């Protein structure tokens, strides 16, 4: 087990700055519109056979849904009325043939239980690299089944989302008789989800860590930040899940002195 750092009193979110909890209305609107813009871009680009750009639009869609936009909706950090938050969580995740509320249940359980064995989302952190890649293929069906197998108030919502996702997949496959656009869309989105356990569990977590500060790795580096599109801040998110993803870089900047005093050494990728 990793050696624990000296005891560190983490600052409250109020001490770090309440501005970290806010985003502008314009940014919120753009955030919610982005997944639908990506889908529209795919169909426009694919219809004129600009396939490389069409594929890139779906790669971006996969990245910003589960990794940030849907993630914010899971944590309700976009300051939306509850009804609209749930609507967008369902709708945006259905664009990727996933259940948004199964995602919420598994992810919030991960925050509460990692690194315990009953944390289904964090399971890959204890796997080998190759087993994690295999886990990606079955991960979405696993968390949907996991969410359906537990009695809770959202069970019927998850069930409806699963039925809707399967129905949309079936429609996409049926339309292959007339056009490849929807079938290719479905295949690419399903494949895009296969890296989720790798990038959200295996790479950022250390299940042997003795404290919350050691159970999630600290990443820094401009090159990696650009490649990850400012999504390097998994430790910061675990410590302050109420902060929307737009403010993670600033949260990280304000936490750097805290991490330094605690003896947490970042993994620097690039410079």
C-alpha cells in the first residue's frame, strides 16, 4: 500500500473560491448544444463523404459526453432546474446509446465507494491493461444491468433509457438497407465507449492508495493538457465533485500549493 502523506487539511470550496461553482449562461448553453452540434456535423460531413471529419466529430462527441458534459449533468453542476438536468442527461447519453441514469448511479457509487470491490465503475483500476481493454467492450451493458438489478427510485428511468437505447440501435441497423450513415454512426459511438474504463478508471486511479489524496493520480503538463482537452484533473474532481468541468483547470491551479505541502508529486506529461 502507498505510504500516506502528512495529514493535510483540505480547504473548503468556499475558501478556494465560490466562483469555481459558477459558469455563464452563454457557456452553459454552448455546453448543452455541443453534443447535438457534433451529431449534426457527423451527418452533414458523412453525407458528402468527408468521412475523416465525420469520424472526428463523433470522437469529440464521445469525449465530451461521458467525460465532461454528461458528467456535469450526473453531478448537477450546470445549475439547471432539476427537470431540465434530467432531460438533458437522458437525451445526451442516448445519443451514444447509453443510459444517463445508470451512469449517474454507477458514478456516484464510485465516488462513495472507491476502492472497495463493490465499485463497478472503478473495477478496472485493479485490472491489467489488457483486461481493462476487454472491460471496455462490456462496460456499458454491465453498468446498465447493475443499475437495473438494484432497487432504487430511478430503476424505472434506467429501464426506459435502456429500452430506448436498444430501440435506437435497432433502428440504426435496420436503416443499413437504405443508407450506411446511421449504422456507421451506431458502430462508432459504441466503439467510442470502449475506452471509458481505460481513461476513467485504469489510468487515473491507484487502488492501493492509503488516503483520498493517493487513490487518484495527480497529472500535470501542457502537452497532456492539450491532448486531454483540459480533462487531466481527476484527483481535483474527486476532492471537489461540485465544480463543473469548465473550472477544473482553475481549481487545479488553486490546489497546487495544497498538493505541494502534502507531498503529492504530479505525473508530468510533456512540459
